[in-house]
């Protein structure tokens, strides 16, 4: 599972987290996981991260909330990632 920030430009570059240690942990977990699920809340969407944890298209599923940028959701889905929008 990744906690990530997504901006229009970050979609092309990947999933980012706050520290290199969290990024390394996320990459290690993703390598041995059967499914990779990302969570991006209203508070993390649009925030730059510091360390790369992986590529958006490597996620199987992204869960976000209804305040997520609809255009970003479309672009993420175009990469083959299923997106679930949770209704608060």
C-alpha cells in the first residue's frame, strides 16, 4: 500500500512519499505483493513528495475521495489502474 501525492506532472513520474526510507519500504513491499493498492486522500492529492516509491501504472488499484481531480482520475485509469472513489 502506498500513501502518495498525485499532481498532473507526478502521474508521469510516479508515486512519491515523504522520506527515502518510506520509499524504500514501499518499493520492497510492492515487489513481494500480489496486489498493489494506493490510497490518495484529498489531503495528499496535489502535494509533492520527496522520495519515489514506484510508478502509478504499477498500482492495481487506487482509492481516493470524491474531491479528487476528475481529470487526474481519467489519466490514471488510462494507465490501466482501477480507481475507486470513496463517498464521504
